[in-house]
C-alpha cells in the first residue's frame, strides 16, 4: 500500500509537470519520500516504460511517458482529479456535468487552475473534446447554469489532434501539457496515443 501511495505521488508530480525533467533527488524532495524508496520506484517505472529517463552526467532525469497509459496512470489521474474536487467550487462544477448522461466526451480543466497559479478573479478554463453535437449542446446548457466564471472551448477529436500536431503553440497544446481530466480519462489517453 505504501508503494502504491508513493507511486501515485510520483506520477502525479510528473503528470502535473509534463514538460519538465526531474532528478530522482528532486522528486524525492518534492514528494517528501526518502531517496532510496523513490530510486527503486523510478527504476521499476522506467522498466515498465511509464516514465522516461535520460542521463545528464551522473544524474538520471525523469519525465512522464506521454505515450503510456495503464492502470497506474489512470489511478494517478483520478487522484489528481479527487484532489481538485476537494475545492467546493470544482466539486459543484462537476456536479453540473454529471447531468450529461452520454459517457463519450472528454472534459479538461486547463490554464491557471490546473497549474495551481489561479488568482482571485481567474476564470475557470475548460476544454470539451467531443464529436457529438448533442453532448456539446448539453454541456453548453449546463454551463449556463453555473454561477462561476467559466470559459469553455469546444473541439472535435480531429481538431484537438490537429492542434497537437502543429509546431506553433496553441490552446490545444496548452491544454495537453497542463490539464486535469474531469471526465473521460481513458478516452483522453486513447485519443492522444497517435500523437
């Protein structure tokens, strides 16, 4: 149980910082777990191709493998969402979207709230990814009921993938590198596998 908890903390750190590379010592300090435990766990995650590593001198730098999806990543993503939902505003926000009964959509929180840099007055940036216009309409109807400053962007799966493949930085790439998945964890990872 301790190993799983430590692994979840480690993966959550890497998922929250997808563009960064961390030394094992830095991971150990950030998640407040002893170096030896983190070292052994990192070696296992590298072997299972869940995280990537590269040598920089004597240091091993680690980052999340964005092409990997398994139960470990799913659990870490779920825990990141649960942590976010401890905030009453986000818990209430999610309850509005539970009214949408069709399970085939992805809803991402991105921007300042996903990165933990939100300030008073920051709006809540959401990205909806669906090919179904009915779902898009239902989500937009629920949005009109929300008494919070929410900004929704809606894209088809093809549009989202197209944004990820371009070399110019865009809102799709911002959401890709900095998000918390509110709905559709498995669908999201299936979608980005080919990028």
